[in-house]
C-alpha cells in the first residue's frame, strides 16, 4: 500500500499523539481509541477512554501538535482519521 506524504505525516502525528497519551496514563493498557480528527494541518484530536486512578473508566479528548493538551472536546472537528488505517500504516514502518 502506497501512502502519500500527507497521509504519512497525519498518521505519524496520530502515532505520536497515541504514544504521548499512553505515557501519561497510570494504566496505559486501558487506553482505547474511539475517534481521531484533524483539527488543522498540525493538530490531531483523539477521543479515548482509559481507567483513572480510582478504577473508573473516563472519556477524554486530547489534542496533540508536538505538545499534549487534555479536555479538548471543542477541538474535535475536521477530517476523520480511522484508527484502523493508522495501525495498517504503522505495520509498514517495522
């Protein structure tokens, strides 16, 4: 599968965002991605759930453009990116 430079850039941004979110969690294995949107050319917003410190599942929205910001539900607009497509792309990197 051939990926355009634009797709590669978007998918890499999502991978970096995922890794940044993962690294902040007390229980990283609880991370589940439910949606991904491009807010602008440099910023991706991910809707996800994870387990909090009390064992409850919480939903949050994280924006990432090299820096990670949480509680960004209002930025969850724009082009949708499918997590499945990002995972397929990620397989081509290894």
